[in-house]
């Protein structure tokens, strides 16, 4: 058995080679960006990247399984992830060069009729078996490359991080401004409508709003609840939701919208 320090020295040597080779690769991608500027070619070449990933994963070797001619799926997946990140950083560098030269070849964010389901990586909030997991598999297929995060915030951070790696800071900034910060006041209102409604009515009424669940429908795994919000017995809003809390939030939101329309 080799000494631990000897093994670490060997790893350090390999890491140095990796860094040197990565820097060489990034210099070449800069030349690619310059070529694309001259020819007007797009930065992202999906077919080229898929072919590249397929080619490098075929190079994976596993000495323990040579006699069986079986590749370790963990190593294949790791190489897939590694080169996906390398190519993402290459694209980011190309976009940065384009932006620095006052050019951009990226397409604007706009509505599309369909989503590409091949060669994608999906993030979902929850755990295997959750509604989001089931929806993901139904839409993208059971073999889709995916990973889970505990909160919707984490899911959004993963999406924005992917946009940043793919297209650079300008793409990420455009996405945030157009889809997250737009109508932020209305979004905040919807997320915490019950608190906002409470604050708006507490000065004019002795009692706070009362929420009543008035109905529910659907199977146990996909129920829809109906709720009403009342002030001193008077109905001021109603709503529906997949949970009782969501239905109450919708009722409060509708109540606030009605108040503002009459103001």
C-alpha cells in the first residue's frame, strides 16, 4: 500500500496537469469566440455539445471491470457532469468576450411553443414521489437527468445559476429583471396576502379577518380547497387552492384586489 502523502503528491501532480489543460482549452475557446464574431455563428451549438459529451463518456475506463467490459455508471455520470461544466464555462467566456466587444449573439427571452426534452437537466423541489417529481417524469420522461432541492428558492437559484453559466452575467441579469423583479409588488402581495390584509383592515375594524374553508373536491392526492374571508360576518373575498393555506391566501389576495379596485 502506498503512503498517503505519496498518493496525495500524485493527485497534486494530476491536478496541476488538469489546470494547465483547462487553461489551454479556454484559450482555444477564445479563438472560437473570435471566429463566431466574424462569421455570426451562435455561441451555443447543441448538436456539437451532445456529440462531445457522448464522445468523452465513451473514453471512460474502469480497470476493475476491464475483463467484463463494463463501465462504471458513476464514472460515466461524473465525466458527463465535468465536461458539461467545462463547456458551460467556455460558453460563458465566449459570451463575455462578445459583450466586451459590444456584440451579442444570444437570442432574447420570448415565449416558445414547445420545450426541448432531450439532453436537458431538470431541477425539482421536493423528494422522489412528490407531486413535482411525478410531474417532471410525466412531462420529460422517467429517464430524464434530474436533481432535487428542498425549497423553491433553491430551485430558482439553480435555474439562475445555470443561465449564468450558459450565457454569463448579462443573460442572468436580463432573466431576473424580466421574470422575477417585474411586478414584484404584486408578487409579494400574493405570497403574503393574509398579513397584508390584516394590516389594512386592523385600523378600521374591531375584529380581524375570519377565514372559512367552505368546500373541498378531488381525490385525496389532488384535492382543491375553497375558502372565504369575512370581516365582521361580511364576505370580502373567496379563493381556491391545493391546500387550505393556499386557498386562504387566494381569498385574501382577491379581497385586497377588490378593495383596490374600489379605492
